[in-house]
C-alpha cells in the first residue's frame, strides 16, 4: 500500500501532459456519458409511459384519461414531475434519517444498473457481459434491499409491511423467473444478451418463443414472474392501497417519492426488454443478419443501428402495452394466494418446463425437419391463441353494440386511435 | 485502463467500501444498521471479484449473498420479537467491536510483516464456460456432495419447522 | 306465489381445483383461460365510446342545464315572494341564513337584510322545505369558486324591500331558476372571479 501511495505521489508531482496515460480518463468520460444516456432514456420512457398507462386505464374503465396538458395530455408527466419537484421533502421525525434519505437512490440505482447490459440495437449496448442474464437476475437484489430499507427506515407499520412483503415477493419470484430464463440459456448456449439475440432470427418462426411449446410456456412464466418482481398488479401487494395505503413509500413525498415512481415505470421497460431479448428475437431486422450489420460501415452502419433500435422499441412497446393491460384487467392477489401462486404453481411448473426444454433440445436436432415441424406447430399454437383472443374481444363488443345504439342513439365504435 | 495507479485506486476504493461496511457491521449499536452494512460489505466483495476479472463469481456473489443472504438476515432481524428499541438493539456491540478491531489489527500486522505475492496480471476473459466445465468435469463429485449437504439442511429445516405431534408421530 | 330460487346447476366454477395432481392441472388450465377471457373483455372496452363528460369546456350544453330539477345547488331567493316569516332562518341547522326585518315609516315591514352564507351551507334543503311561498329554492348552480370566501356570503337584499303580502294564488310567478343568482354572486359567469377589494390575495 505504501508503495502504491508513493507511486501515486510521484506521478502527481511529476505530472507530464505528454506522457500521461489518458485512456482511463476517456473510459471514465464514456462511462459517465453512457450512464447519462441511460438516465435520460429512463426519464423519457418512464414519464410518457405513465401517461400512456393512464390513457389505456381510462379507456378500459370507460373514461378518457388525462388529455389536458399539451396535445392529448402527452405532457401530463412533465406537469406531475414539476409538481413533485416543488413539493416539500418530508422526513418523519421518528424515521431513520440517513437510511430514509438513501433508500430511494438504492432502489433507483438497482434499476439503473440493469441498463448496463440491456441492448437497444445491433451495437447499442453499454456492456455485453458474458454473464449478462445472470447479472440481470442478480442486480435486482439492490432493489430488494432498497425497498426493505425504505420500509424499515420510515418507522411506520404500513411501510414496514410493504417492505417485508416486497422482499418476500421478490426473493420468491426470482426462482421461477430464473428457471424460465434458464431454458432460454439452454436453447441459446450463452448468457450474454447479444449472444441470445444472435441465436434467434428476425422472423417469428425463428424466435425462441415459437421454438417449441415449452419455450412458449416459458415466455409466459417468465413474464408473470417479471411482473411479480416489478411489483405490478396483480402482484402489487407491497403497495396495496386498500390495506397498506401505499406500502413501502407511504412516508415519502416530493422528489424522493418520484425516484420510486421512476424505478417502477422504468422497470416496465426492463420487464419488456428481458422478454424481448430472450424470446422475441431482440433487435433483429428481417432480411439482414447480425454479421452483415457488423460488417457495414459509415452511414449504412448507423442506419442499421437506427432500424434495429426501432424494431426493438416496437417489440418492447407491444409488451409494455400488454403488461399495462394486464394490470387493469386482473384484481390483486391476496398474500397467501401470492405465495401459493409462486411456490405451488410457478416453481414446479417452471421446473417441469425446464425439464421439457432440456429433453426437446437433447432429442430434436437444431434446424432439422423435426425442429421446423415443432416450430411450425408452436407458431400455429400462438396464432390460434391470438385468434381466440381477438374473437372473444370482438364477441364481447358485438354483444353490447346494438343495445348501446338503441339506448344512446350513438355508435359504440370508438377505437383507441380516435382521440377525444 | 492499464495504468497501475488507476488499478490501485479502484482496488482501494472497493477495499475501503468493504472494510468500512464491515466496520459498521461490527461497531454499530443498531442491529438493522449492521444488517444493511453487511449488504454493503458483500457488495464490495462482489466488486472486488469483478475487479479481479472473476465475472461469474462476482455475479453469483451478488445473486446469492447480496440478493439472498442479506435479505434473509434483514428478515430475521425484522421478524425477531423484542426489537422495539431500534436505536439500541445490539447491547454487545462494544465487546464485538473490540474483538473485531483487535482481529483486524492483528491481521493487518501479519499481512504487513509477510511477503504476499501481488501484481499477477490476469487476462480479462469470460470464466463462465471454464467454471461450468470444471464443475461438471473433474469436480462433479464434490459439487454433487455439496448439493446433497444442502438438501439435507433443507429437509432438516422443513422437519424442524413442521414440528412433531404428540405421541412421536408427525 | 314467489317461486323458490332454483338450485345451482352444476359447479359454478367447473374444473375447480380439488387438490392432487388433477386439481393442480385444472387450476393451471383455469388460470390460462380466465386470464385470456379477462384480457379479451378489457380489450373490447378499448374500442367502446367513453362515457366521460368533459366538464367544463368540451360539453354540448352547460352542466347546469343537464342537472335534474331536484338538484340542490346554491340557494336563491326571490325577494318578491318572501314574507319575512324567518322560518328558514330558524330551521337552518348551521345558522347560515341571516335575515333582518324592520318596521318602515308607512307602518309596514321591510326586509333590510337577507344573507345566505353559501360557504357554510350544507345543502340539506330544510329551508326550502319550510318556505311556504316558494321564495327560497335551490338553483342548479354549483360553480361557486371565488378568490375570497367572503364573496360567498350572498346578499339577496341590498336596499330595503317591503315584505310580500299576496293572497293565495295571486303571487307573481317565480323568477326562472338561476336567474337571480346572476346579480347576487360576484363575478358570476366569469372565471376566475375577482376579489371585491381589487384582487388582493386573501389567505
């Protein structure tokens, strides 16, 4: 240690701009810029998606949703953010001051850290770690600790209940989540996010979700577990309004409250991204292989980056919309039901599913005739499911259409793109 | 990023994070603070693993110790009855702290006196595949024995938690 | 004769888990189908017309006109019908009605003050119930936002008015609903209103 200090002092005193090694300065600047970009992305995603969610919720509940601030209310999130900025930052007198102030940053930092490995496009990834998927599962530990810290430091029984529930839920649901993602690792043979995407193709029949029926099930298992880990309805017990007021962030106000909300909606993106990367082929653009993108130069290179980013965002947005709709469809589970769902259904189900994936991967050779037959059958299964869904939704609409016209004298048809 | 001074600086920052966390674990009078500081320590250790380019080990450390063990310790602390006075819940902290400081000083002196080999530059390369091969190759027996031990512990915990009915039968 | 409630036909939740492996699988199947059903229901609502009435600006007609006759809005007094009987003042549980009736030079009686403090009124409707002459009635007006709460103490009488003395059936028709409040509520129909003392902020 003394030697290190001596070297450091020597270098400091004999500072020579010509021979100084600037590489680490560059590295620090690049890391800083990447973090800032990720932060800006979270802000620009989490903000508008709150508005989007409220619009969807409004339509589902026969309302309109926020449409006053800016055109159709798209700036509602800015108004909410400014309101939170201007609010008083209250710290309860009996709270543990230091931990109370620190907890929101830990929660937000946990979600921020996931962005290190999340890919946005062909080359748009901060760090393509070899253990990317495992890192994603591990880093959520920070969030658990942050939520427990917030719950305990508030010195309020509601907050503590919320914190404990959240921690129990996150620790439990990490297991089915890991099992179902592990089947993807088996199929891809790597834990690197870009590697997993590279093992899939751009067309739906090349995606892992339609590779075989077990991976198809793993997609929904993983999505369910992710939604539970993200504390979203129907698994939002940690902040169940009816029992716990607001759960672990009940004592927070102003900007600190906003950090929790940031993390919650930023996590929506994380859920959608993991599912997109692992099951929906990531950023792959139809008609071009990753190798061709990597080989391109200049304007073409950046064009492919932009295109792959657009493809990725489109897939993730569909999933975000799905998760939002799920929230406004299903009622909240009870605590015991939550644990039963995890330990009696998801864990054994995911384990059986993993075994099924293993057997199929071992028995069916990749790209063979049997493989393509299974892929085709799974794709057909998915399409059949989607058709049943559309048929049921249409039947529900048609059942009320004529009655509405008779009673109100107006057409019931009012699609989401017709903005009131 | 080959500058040795920067390397050393990163190491000392991580080490300081770990040691300060460990210090709080031993010296804090508030047992919940100790539990949170334990989390910081384990996190610092994960950082040290990453610094030594043991990527899989660092992530597993995070997954198991930071995400699992820390949370379980916090659970145990929070669910323990009789911890109403949260400001002073660790009455033996002076004794524990004293022993910890004594041990730290002894260990420090020992390290300072001995010639520890340092400065072996390791190549930054993924270790996952190699560890996987080793665990399912030459070390498959120890690996499986450890899992049997863990299974036995799990079964024991379940048995004790379920309790025994009167008359010896469960 | 009231027919008995028919007994339930079959299990209301077919395939409900009964424990064991069979129940486990049935519960999985039920979860999948019910979640799909639920999502289909909410999806169908995304294509239906919302019911929201976008008060106050994006509406076909003022909300005041859409309210039913029995709506208990801000109280309004038609002074031409008031006999100064003070029944409403006596029956008001809160005491937000303040009436002063004085003798005039001609030997009759004048109402010199008729104040209703709308900021305290709880819209129970007791005063309009006891008003035999239909002088005091609820209007359908509800927009009472004011920069100063004192503006809500409505003065229905500004200069002495002789009390009404009508024979039954000879009373003049009552002024249309809401027409009196125009002159009584400061800054009526203007949003936001202005404080009486020049817009100074009062906390």
